C-alpha cells in the first residue's frame, strides 16, 4: 500500500495538553487532496508497578471524559525532551509515592493513530516500594491501592479496568515479560 503524501500543515489550536493541526494530504490513487485534523500531543507513559509479592499498585481517579471514577495504573505525559523511562519513574512517584528497583520497557502503542501523532510507552516497574508521599498534580485527586496481579484479568473482563491504554499495557506485560 502506498502512503498518502503530506502537502501542508497548519496549527490552528494550541491547548494546555495538546495542539490541533489542520493537515492536507494527497490520496495516492488519484492525487486528490483531502484535509484532516491531527492532535499533536506529547508522548504518554503507563507504568505497571509490581511489588515483590506480585501486587500491582493502582490508582482510582475521577476522569472527566467519562464523568466517573476509573481504576488504572499510574501514567501521564512525558515532559518536552524527557526520556520515557524517566517520565515513568516521575509519574509513579508523583501519583503514588512509590518507586521501583527496575523499570523495564514493554514497548509502545499509538493511542489513536487516526487522529493523534503520539505514542504511549509502557514500563514494568519491578520491585515497587513505598518511597514517600504521593504528590499529584493540582487537578488530580488519587486514591492509591494495590491489587493482586492474578486478579487483573478478571478486573479487565468485568469492566472494572476499562481504560484502553491500561488494558493494552497488561496485554503487553502478558506477552512480553516474564515476571
């Protein structure tokens, strides 16, 4: 399959956590141009913090998009120029107060390649331990808990864990990483 050819891009919206671009592409089959919207966002990270007794450190938080509380793993945005592994450690500390002995990359996924240009990196944080108090962002109120790793498939199946990027993170853990 031949890719579409990018003709132009214009930024027409700049927001706190992403920018919005109007991008024009030429269709490969006939050269006809079409306009698309692309969300230009920083890369994201997800962290699966696993304690030595095989418990996953999780957070409950209110999510404005679904107007409800979700059960997730720690995660967030990479700061400009920040290495994803360092962002993973920083987000884990900020959201939960935990750190870990080792951060292992489980790879990355494209959250929504139809309209977004960023990636979500996933890390397994082995040997997670309480290192101090959580220091969440001003717009975050988090409840930190742990769940047995063996319970995660049930929590995904029954919809308790419903965030697609969290589900993808556990999928990557299951196929890529021996505990």
